[in-house]
């Protein structure tokens, strides 16, 4: 009966089997979902990507692309430098004032998610995937031998395999468990800074630590400066849950940040915000049949800058396992083995820095610490697919 109900729920279209009109249903068109669609479409599989946004838009993200992310994007055939990506060669730590700086042990780039996500979705469509824009999935249910997604507009989509790639947002009925650091709120604002500050910031990602959280500051394309921060709920509450008061708190805590933003113009009417993010999460036991990608599988704290790399890596590994007839539990097991060390290290450091921001002074006392942390919170080189290792 379940199989008959599933077939009845699906819209009638030419299909690859007697039961389904598509091989794979991908929920979410961010880096993980779009990359998976590209991989599977190029392998001859029929793929549908359901993306709730209708047009390019901003997302809460530090927008740092490490060498691993760059290698995965190059392998997909996406030239992000042509999209206006800005080179990043070093990292600075600051609190009240500058603490330390060092060159990164790898090349990096900065590109807004607005540009990156649209470029990947365009590439997915060109590869042959069907990209459905402005369609929101309200529920996803297993109905042997596959999955049925119910959409907000009353439609349904179904496939034998479903891939959950909704980023930091949970889908109703498929909430992720808690992580290792669950009391942070993420906020993001773009600024246009003065030419002097833009010149000083160019090529660097700056991490600014303050009581109750930390922030990242870096230049993106078109001269936009991304301020993305994580703050404890109680700290935000002490600022009456108001962005203006929180920003005043940050500027009062950091002369360095105050200098950067002196005379700056905000580029958004209000900051983007996210809460209930399970930082430090690694999914250990997948729901039978449901493939989780990116932040739905592993949520690394933002200061590490490896979130997009993990999203692209999970998509590449999932495509490899799925194309070879494997199961979603193989993906979960592999990601756990590969990402346990960097995710747990990043979560431990994040908790320490939020609780005691003064610990960042250790980087002044021992300069190699920054490079070690940058290397230790990356996807291990041995975990990367063989064809990518030569690109690093």
C-alpha cells in the first residue's frame, strides 16, 4: 500500500523507472545540494533540486573559501575568481587591539554566498539537473521504497533517494540533535568601509574576540566587507536583543573593530540572523534512507572557515557512494571518521574563546599557534578524494 500511495502522490512525468520520475531528490540548493546535483547529473542520474529562494540572496556565513573548497570548486569546473572572489593570504587576531597575525598555510578566497550559490545552481542546471526555485518543502516522509516531499504550494516530489542539504536550517520532522556548543546566535552585516580601511583589510581575515562571542571580518567582491559574528544568547539578551546595542557592545570592546568600522555604511536594512545552531555536531546515526549533507551532517564552528569545504566534500563523497550503489550509513560513517578531529578541535577552541577571550593572547606568546589551528581544523588531506589531492 505504501508503494501505491507513493506513486499516487507523485506528479506524472517521464521517469527512469516504473515508480519514480527522478533518481534523486535534493532538498536545498546551497553548496552541498548544488554540488551533489552536479556530480549526479554528470553521472547520468536524473536529479531534482528543490530550493526555497527565488533569486540570489545573502546567507549567514563567513564566506571564507579554504584551499579545499577552492579545489572542489575547480574540480566542478567553477572558476570563482571570475566571479570576483578576493584573495585572502593571512589571518589576524584582535580583541581590544591587534593580538597577532600570520600568513595562512594555504591560499584562500572570499566570495559572497549570494554569488557562490547562484553560480553553483546555474552549473547544476547546465549539467542536466532540474532546479525548482521558489518551492518550499514542508515535510519529507519515507514511503517505501522511497521518499515523498510535500511542498508549501500543495505539490509533491518523490524519489527513491532523498538528500537533505538545508544548511543550518532544520526541516520539520528531521531536526538535528544538539551539538557541543548550542548557545550561540549568528548575525551578519555587510559594510562599505573607508578606502583606507579597505586597503588595510585587503588580503586578511580578522577574528575579533569580545566578552560573550567572537566576530569575523573580511573583504568580499565589490568592496563589500562581511562582519559575521557569533554571540551567546545571554549576551544578546543583555543588549535587549537589539542589533544596534550589540554592535555598540562590540565597538566598545574592540578599538580595532571600531577603527575598521569608523565611517562605515551598512549595506543591509537589518542584519541576517540565525539561532539554534548545533555547533560541533557530527551526525552519528542517520535516519534510514535519508542522506544528510553539509551542515545537516557536520557543523563546524565558524571561526575555522571550513564550513563550505565540508559542504562540498560531503557532496562529493555522497555522490561517489551513491553512484556505486552504497547506502547513506556509509556516508555518515565516513564523514564521522574524517571530520571528527577537526570538528571537535574547532568546537573545543570555540568554547574556550567564548568563555575566556583573553586566551587569544596565547597567539602573541606562541605565534605558530595560529598556523597549527588553521591546519588542525581542516579536512584531513588523506580524506580528500584522490583526484583532488593534486590540486592542493
